[in-house]
C-alpha cells in the first residue's frame, strides 16, 4: 500500500514562470517504447535524502532516491510508459513532501504530468533502385 500523502508539510507551487529554486524536470521522448523523466533538485536543499515517489513506483519511498550529479544538483531518472498520467511528489527527510512547480498541475495527490504521447514512428525513406543499363 502507498504512503499517505496527507502527512508532513508540502512545498512548491505550480506557476507559469520557470522556478528559481533549482527544481526542474527533463523529459526525453526519443525512445519509441517509453519516456524518460529526470527529476532534478539542488544538492543541498532540502537537507538529507530525497526520493521521488508516485504512480510509477506505487508511492514507494527510497526506490528512486536522488543522487548528487557533481554540478551542485541531485537527480534521478525513471522510465515511464507513454499515454499515462504520472502523479508524483518528492519525499524528503522528516516526512517533508515537496511538489514540483514544473509539473503540468499540482493536485491533492501531488504533482501531475499529463500523459506523454508516443513519438511518431519513423518510416524509412522510399528509395528507388535503378537498374544499371549496359550498352551493347
């Protein structure tokens, strides 16, 4: 069973402006089978361990913990299926819940990413082959 979302303080708000707090999301939709989402937070804010929990991991704390990346940030990347809404929140030490301001929406369940459409399949270019004609 998932962890209750009602406990602990919640930080972060949805807004049209990019966040100035170092939080961000990167979405890579190049793989035809699944999308990759990278969650990024500052390395030292909030203090302590932080994991991202949500519909993709049955709200399991610690399964996707953000790790330092050497650039003053910490991040974790997950793979998710296309065409599925993703609900998630960050869970920091002391049961502090954090919402993602770059999400499409922040709801009672936390941050929401609307379903990501699968990329269109590339088709090979039609090539015409010409027969080499030899003269007599």
